[in-house]
C-alpha cells in the first residue's frame, strides 16, 4: 500500500506545477496569471493526491491529476478580470431613444 511520504509529495508538486504551467500558458490572459495557475495547480494536486492515498484508492497520481484540473478550472472560471465585473458598474454605451423626448 502506498503511504504519504516525501516522494509522494514531490510527485504531487511536480505534477501540479507542470499542469499549472501548461494550463496558464494555454489560457493566456483570460484567467488568473501564470503564477496563480502554478500555485493553484500545486495546491489541487497535493490536496487531492493526499486524499486519494488516505482513502487507499491507487497511488494518488490519478487523483492528483483530476484534482489539479478541477482546481484550475474553478479558479479560472470564477476569476473576475474585467473592470466592469470588478467595479460592478456596467456601462455599455447603448443609448435608447425615447419617442417624443
């Protein structure tokens, strides 16, 4: 049975950083920055890989991979990066003409 050790954490961190880097380069400026993707990738990999090992389901790398993609997806989808989204004031510049005004 696989146990949590330094080697397991090394592979979780390596997997998370590589997937975070690839994910950050693929989406470019549409989500969180590249460094944020790497950090969230490492966090997702370590957390989900540790849970996979604790539950005794495989060696944890498959769970780490799935957890990394889940964390990165959620972090990037719910990231507010547009000025209008952050400030809450939306001005689209559309003017509606009223009749008789």
